[in-house]
């Protein structure tokens, strides 16, 4: 049963081949048996899961038939879940039980999804390796000595190891697409404003966006359907109708114009990944797509701009965790200043502290113009590049990551080396565009992802292209050994 996709689970439940309760018990047992190897969960919610599964079975018995009714999922541990620890991977929130549900959590629960647990993540979603969690690093099911990607590494590892068919995740600079690439999954970062951020603990508010991680584009469509929509409680949520994401999956891609940016094939790209990308281009050409070389001239400025803007917003967002209003409080403070200093010094890990310092520096008087304002200008140039490219093409294709998953610990002493791994993903966040990563082969037994980008609100187009690709390739069906 653990091999079933969300779409297959929906059919199995509708045909009464198994109940949601049976499925939930099977997966909970599998998690207990296998998760110690990969550490993909921070908290399990067995009681809640069984209660939701039984309720889903009752709803099905009375004739309801939604695609997510009885579907087991996990939530990245930054989505507030009422009565359940919501830690954001940090000691700072180790004892925080959310008093309410995030909109995403509430919407999926209403659709009948069953929450098995909260998944591990880089502390405050900062990272590309899932090594910075207070709850320990996550391992990649494809090779336990390698990282699963981050920051949604727990969601990715759990789905890749077949502990869950799908999970929620968030993407500020690549944290859905990059772990999807590293673990042979399909992951979609929606258009900024498509999925509500209410109840999603903020990292960088102008970049953060929730989305689905699953094995197939078909499953991403189902999960996104349950997550997307206008939310008056999020002032950046956009009031656009939500299309039926499954309806267009089978559309032909004959004549679809795919742009391949020449800047993507620079020195930093592993040539073996470049080959996999070219293979995927050939495959899509066979399906009728028309390939065109394009240019994104400001692409190379994205990493420096992002690593000013994201820390700047983080330093502001994380100021609320001071041991008084929110978060961990140190033992026996001498005075108020000692309380602030030690609560934040003991509650936040090293990478989070580094980002807060960089961000506070970039925002300080005297440096604001030189760093923050300049980064915002670059952000506009990057957006403009995409706007002109989308005058010529329907979709942009490239690698998701320059390298396959690296060995655990390999980049621990060099944060900038890890930042550079975000080269292909962060531009979509800076521009607010939707992006998807899909499995496209292997290098040394480690998965490789291909990224597709589309104009605003064209999530359906990304899912359509990925689904057509998946109907004609079998990379996404491969299972890691031992799972
Ligand atoms: N790796 C990027 C960072 O560390 C992106 C993280 C994310 O998307 N949450 O900021």
C-alpha cells in the first residue's frame, strides 16, 4: 500500500479496496520501522491521524468522494497545527504548541486529508541540506551518507522513502524544488500569493510560498488543489480563481515553446547534470515542444541579491523571538538585557544567527542604500528578464541544481558554497514566479531534477508539461533501495 500515489489512493479508497484507517495504520507502522534511518519527522500525530482517517471513512461511506478524502500527508513543521508542536526545526520553538491551524492545514483537513506528522526541516527554513535542524539532520533515502536537500528535507525524505505519498513544504529560495531534485520527487513552488501564508512561520515574507511535494505531477495537482486559494487573512494572498489543476494534465504539448537560457550552462554546472537536462529537452521535443535558446542576462546577480534580501527580512521577522513575546527563555536571567541576549543566543542555531547578523547589517543606516536597496533593484531586473523571456516562450527549462546531493558535512565549513547551490531556484522567488522540479535521471545513483518555470498563475501549464514527460519516462517511478 505504501507504493501507491495519491491518485491511486483516491481510486483505491473510492473502490473500497482499503479504508483510510487501514492505510494510516500501515504507514504509521512503516514510519516507526524505517524513519530512524532518515529522521524525516519531528513529531508524529498518531492520534490525530487515526481520528481523521476514521472520519474520512465515515464521510466516504456516506457518499463523499473528494480526491484528498482519507489521503495521508505530512506537514513541514512550520505550518501551525492546533495543539501540536510547531517547532520550525528550532530550539526556540521546541515547546510551542500552535493555538490555531495555518490556512493550508485547515484547508487540507477540511478536504479530508489525514495528518500523520510534522516533518523535519532546516532551522527556520534556512538551508539547502537539512543539516541545521535542532532535531538532527535528515538523510537522503537514495544514499544515507548524502543530504536530502533543504530546507524541506524531511518532507522530501519521507515521501521518497514511501513513508507518505505526499507532503506540504515551503520554498523561499528553492526549498521545495531542490529537495525534490535530490530525492527523485516532483515539487511545485506556486506563484507568490497563490497559497496562503497565514499560520506559516515566516522566514522571508516577500519570498516564502507553500506548495506540494509528491512523486508525480498528477499528485502535485491534487495536493495543490487543496492548498491554493484566496485568504483574506494573508494580505499578500491574491484573489484569483483557482483552476482545476488536474483538468489540463492530458493536454497535448504540441507546439509548446520551451526556452532554455544560455546562462544556465555555465562553469558551475556538473556536466553530467547538463547531459540529463539535454536528454529531457530531447524527450519534450519528441512530444512536439519547440525549443528555443533564450537569455536571462541578470541571472548571475540573483544569489548576492537573494542573500541580502532574505536575511534582511529574516532579521526583522525573527525579532519577535525574544524570550518575552515568543520563544525559548533562558534560565535565571540577570536582567532584561541578559534575558534577550541569552534567550536568542541559546535558542537560535549558528546559521540562523549568521543570517540575522547579515540582515541587520544590510538594513542598518548607512548600509541600507548600498546593500538592501541595490538588491531590490537587481530583483526588479531579474523580474524584467523573465517578463521579456515569456514574450517569446511558454515555459523555461533548466537544471534544478548545479550538482547532485552532496555528502553530509561536505559544506559545513563553507556557508557560501552551500548558498551557490541555489543558483537555479532563487530567481523564481525573487520574481514571484511558479516553478516545478521533476525527476530526470541519475548521476552516480543520485537523482537529478529538471526545473520548469512559467508565467504568473500558470501552475497548470507546469503540471501539464511534467505530466506529459512522466507519461513518457519512468525516472519518477524509481524507488530507493531499502525503502
Ligand atoms: N537555501 C535557501 C536559503 O537557505 C532557500 C531556503 C528556502 O527556500 N527556504 O535561504
